C-alpha cells in the first residue's frame, strides 16, 4: 500500500519558487474595486506568454490575452458582453464570442501549461478535487439539470462541475475541469447536438466524474505524483479507491457515516463482525484518538487549531473490494476520523490507501480542501469561474480554462511579492517529494 517511502512533512518550510506568496487579499480587493491591476500586471503578462504558446495563430494569442485581462479587470459578472464592453465595445463582443464558442483552439494544452507553470512557481502539497455547483435558471446551457450536491446537502438547478486544484497551505488554483452531464443530457441527441457535446462523452456518476478529472491529470499530464484529496462524498468506496490504486495514485476520499467497511485490526471492536458503518466503527474507538494540531488554511490569519484524530485499518465491503493487482490486492485501507473541538460525533470521515501515513499527516492533508474552498469563494468566483452565459460544451470549457488562469494570476499576485530588500523570495509551507515511485 501507499505510505512506505513517502516523505510526509506538513508544516515544514520549503523554498521553491521565485515569487513570494501572500494572502492574496490585495489582489482581490483590486478586482472588487476595479483598481488599476498593477499588482498582477507582471504575473498576467508572464502567464499569458506561457499559456498561449500552443496557439499557432497570432490573433488567437492576442484574443487569449485580451480575454484574460478582461476577466481580471471587468467589474460584475464576467460575461463575454461585459468583458467586451471593458476591452473594446460591440466589435470586440463578436470577436470574443467567436474566440470562446466557435474557434478551433484546444483548451487542454492551455491547462497543461498552467499546471506546469504553477509547479515551477510553488510546489503543491496535494491535488484537491472539489465540486463547483453553478446555479442556472434556464434549461439550454450545457449540463443544466436538477442536481443534488451531497457536500451542500441540498438540491439546486444548474450545472455541476468538478475541479482539480493545485493546493498547498498558502496557495491554491484550479488546473482542470470536468463538467458532469446528467442522464437527461447524455441520452438526448437534440440537446447534445445543440450544445456541441463531443461523441465520446458518455454517462457517468458524479464520483466517477470527479475521479476521472484528477486521474486524467495524474496519468497523462507532466505533473508530479502527489496525494489526491478527493473532497467529494464517495458512496462506492471500493470501486473509487480501487481506480486510484490501479493507477498507482495515493488518495484520501471523504465518506459518509453509513459507508460499509470491515475492521481489519483484531485488537479493535468490530473485528469479525462483518460490514459496519464508518461512523459506528469510529465511535467504538473514539477513546484512542490523539490530539493533532493543524493550521487552518481557510482562515484569514491561518490560525492554529486542534482536533482529535484516530485511524483504523479497514477493508472495503462489497463485490469490488479487491483494490488492485500486486501489493494492494488485499483491499486494506485506513479509515480516518476527526473530532473537532466539542464534537460528539466525527466531524469528518475519510478513507485512504496510504496505509503507512500517520493520522496527523493525513488529517493535515485533508485540510487543504479548505484552502481550495476559500479561494474558490474569494478569488475564483470574482474572476468569473461560474459566469459563462453561453450554451456550448466547448465554450464552457474555454471560458473556465481562462478563468482558472485569471485565478492563478490573482493568487500569485498576493501581498508580499518581494522581501524587504526588494529581492524575489519564496515561502511555501508544506512538503516536497511527497510520493516517490520506487524503481
């Protein structure tokens, strides 16, 4: 199983980048007020040169940079109309609409370039996968349906996307997106044709969609192997974790209290009792929990907090319990339970294939999901991640790709970009070489 040979070091300081990452509050306030944007002018120019290198035509590179700057400078919703009004008026609107919805450029090389650039600037501690619900009142935008989001605990009408985030305690940015298409879209040829949904897009569950988003990234992009924090409520634990184990990817997935697991440790309550609920297993061993101090990456001043954490060796119940060929074939997993201060029942429950990683390191790893949640709300929504008003599949992906780039610009242009002597500096709290593949 994953864990042996892993270098887990949450809390260590690692110098890696040529920029100093700050709180990003300065950049966000500049966006909100419609300021000059000087704080991100350098990162925007640098990133545009990197991202649009795959464009063969000069006019496409110009339109890409124009759209990126429009996402950063336009007040209010980042619709094509509003962006065009800011950068050039009615003539620009038609041109930008064609660039986003009808042009020939491929968004995947742009996303890969963004991922490679950010890895050079700041080492990620993990790849975080989280959902992004997008409320929509109409019915023609690609993927719109009545959706239930377990993370929100409620239904909504709109689109449901899953993002892969480059995440550390000090920084996070989305790299890749997968839009979930419900059955009502996948099986409707007229809807597919109107929204220009590619033929290869088929039916999948939401957790399959979330898993595929990050596995596509980890197995086909030139990015480093890092743990994946799958912050999506997983119902089919064996099948989902098994996909990651088969791919050689370490993962920790959020589960509900009713997830059925078997206790593998003969010294613990529940061993030999067959499948039990995750919450039931954890409540029986709550007295074995140890205090874990962690930094809250979602807090404005990154406060220190303490939770109780306990791990239990478990197996996945059900017909898909065999997780992978080779060393992981036994299907043994680790169930992690967390009790925040004052909690009587587990505040969060996770299952991982990183069997040798200590409970404290696993708990701190899960907290990176909070950083992505905060930055989506404070940066991502401000630069237009949810604002595409078109109807096409390709248009949605192109818009969200460039909005991800705008998010990265704002996050990189945080406060404190140089040390007191004016020299470029680096500060990344985290760990390096989290996972090293054995030869």
